[in-house]
C-alpha cells in the first residue's frame, strides 16, 4: 500500500489516541527509514527510545529470526534458554539480584509498586494489624510512569489525571529538585520513593545530585525503598548502563523497558538484595513476560554492553557519551537553541519561545524525525548512530528551526 492508502485505513480503523506526524514508515536500516514511496528520513527518535541499535541491526535480526523458528513462546510455566540468558546478563550488568520480565514500562512499574507494597506489608504489616497503612509511594512533579490506572496515578502531572477517576490510593507528590518539599511529603506511611533520574516525558530534566542525596538519605533513615524508573533512561541511553550510575546510587528496585528489547516489547522489574523475595509464587505474573523471541532480542542488545569474556564493556558506553557530547556542542551552535539538557543520547533542546511541535513537523517534511518533551525538542537517537547521520540530521534541525 502507498502512504495515502495506509493513512486513510489507520485513520478509519485505529482508535484516535495519537496526534501523528504526516509520515508513514515502511522500512529502515540503521538510523535511516523510508516511507512506501522511498522518501528517506534520518531518525533521532528510535521509536521513542526503543530501537537502541537502530532499525534492523543485522545481528539483532538474526538472533530474533532464529529464535522465532526454534520456539516462539513457552509461557512461564516452563523454563527456556533465551529468558535464562537475558536474565543472567541483566543481573550481571546491574549487580542486582533477580529480574521479573514484563512487556512494557507501565507493566514493569506496576510490578515495582506491588513489590514495594508487599515488602512493606511483610515487614510492618503484622505489627500494624488490620490498620496497615504503610503503603504510600512518593513520586515527583513532572514525572511520567505510564498509562495504566496505577501508573497514571503515580505520574506527577495533573494533565494525566483528568477523566479517569477514581484513582488508586496511596501516591503523594513532591516537587522535583526541592528537598523541603520532599521532606514535607514523606511520612511514616511512605513505603517507597519512585523517581526518574532524568525525567523524560517531563522535559528531559535531570535530578540535582544534592536532591538525589536527600532522597537516598531519607530512604536510609526511614527504611523506605528507592524505585528507579529507568524505562527511558536505562540500558545505556544516558552513557552509563543505568542513569543511577551517574549518581553513585543503588536503588532497591529498578524498572526497565523501552531500549531493552531493541524493538520488541520487553520490560523488566529488577530486584536488589532487599527486595528479591518480596514477590513470591502466585504474587505476580504475565503470560507473555520473558517470551523467548523477545528475550532473544533482549539478550542480543545486552550482549553489546559485555565484552568477549562476559565482562562489562565500557567501550560501547563510552561511545554513547562521546556522541552525546558531540550532539550537545553542535546543538548549542545552532541559532535559536537556548540550552541543552539531559545525559548521553537522551537530550532536551530548549528553543525558547519557538514552537517545538512546529519544528518537529517542519523537520519531518524535510526528512528528519524528532520528538518533543513539553516545550523542548527531545532527541533519542539510536545508541549506535553514525557521525554522517548526526551531522546531516542536525543540519536539517537547524534549517527547520530557522524556517519556523
Ligand atoms: C515510556 C515510559 C513509561 C511507560 O512505558 P510503556 O512501555 O509505554 O508502558 C514509564 N516510565 C517512563 C520513565 C517512560 O519513559
């Protein structure tokens, strides 16, 4: 089908929940994609941080295709090889204890919320009796944790809180990078604090090191669990394997998704020493979670972060940081760019009063795919993007800003 026919059918037959660009993607390779008519686009989006190795990385395709022809699904009633390998790598790369595989970021966060509540109940529930109320979770203003009822409640943005009441109980919101607000929000009923170390959807906003220190201190002092939502920031995106590695922090629970599967729907709740036994048999589950084809993709993506001996390979991460710095320098030289936020290849471009959505639309018409985050342009290019693609894309971005 041609672009016009595809757009017409999707508009007719899919639920109208997305404001879409006027772009149809038919195929891709590396950091470039084409529409059905063969028009080419440079990709600074990775499908919202998902295609971490770009479109159709040959090694990734081979791993996924092979697994699809061997055993496509088993369910968690049975053991399977890709799940075992992916889990081992994830635990090795994080130094955590175990992982529960889910299918998406929101689902991973649901698992984390359940685990935090149960951990608190097992530790403090008996003494409190029926009046157990140490189940509250503190999240931050501007955060984004997903689209399910629990995770929109966790999301600290009132825009997501319209229409869908009644919400789940038990969430409190502190101001981001505001220690006084945090201290006023945490109470003796708080069981966990859930944070993004770099807020993605909220505008690519990094937490201050001092604020993170306050969070860690409070968690320690009051036996509160720290949940890191690394759904967008994790798996190398920021130039460290996890964004918390920039802050020297060890969370109790880490959630991942987006970039982990390299393009297949994969999520994970990763448990540390303290929380690894929080969820027991029958407490949680997922029919698709740990699916062999998906885990073959996960295993391949994770293998990029390990060297031939199975040890963490700093080279891959180092290149992500270097490319991030290169992006930043070049972005700051573009007229109209007021500042650049973010870490590694997760970048927020502040263009002041210029309309970011209009720039994205203009860029799409000129052959560059971009994202927004609040009033900023957000860049989440493939982690292995090559310099010619970066340069050409940034030229189109400069032209697009100038045109708007
Ligand atoms: C995208 C995102 C989610 C939700 O992930 P889905 O896979 O869309 O459910 C949760 N948290 C953060 C930080 C995200 O960026």
